[in-house]
């Protein structure tokens, strides 16, 4: 299940797992884009690198994938909740703008 590349030991994943990663990555990408959230901002929220987000969304191998996916989904949920709070606050404070 492992092979060597440049002195590093790399796990060899089958095509079924890679296809699952690609589908999951596309789903996450669409969710993020639906919130108009950039990779850069999400990476800052999660305190991980931009390249980890990019690799996750492209369906490539990343270390601690399950942890990163959970953090990604939590960050999107938090961002969505913040948007709702801002919209509610704006709605209640500026009712004249809604007319």
C-alpha cells in the first residue's frame, strides 16, 4: 500500500478512494463559492495554508483529511451564521433601507 517518492513514504490509494475525494472536494468547493468566500479568507479562518484548501477541493491527498474536512465544514457553518447575524442586525437597524 505504500511506495517511495523522493525518499518519502507515500500511501497508494485506489481509484475508488480518489473519485470519492474528487466528489467531496467539488461539493465543498460549491458550498464555499455559494457563500462567496475566498480560499484565502477560509484558510485564515481555519488557520491552515491556502494550498491545503486547494488540494482538498481538487480531490488530492492531504494529511489528516478527516480533521480538515470537519474543520472546513465548521468554518463554512460559522461563516454562514455570521452572515445571517449581520443581515438580521442590518434589517432591524435600517428598516428604512428595506422599503
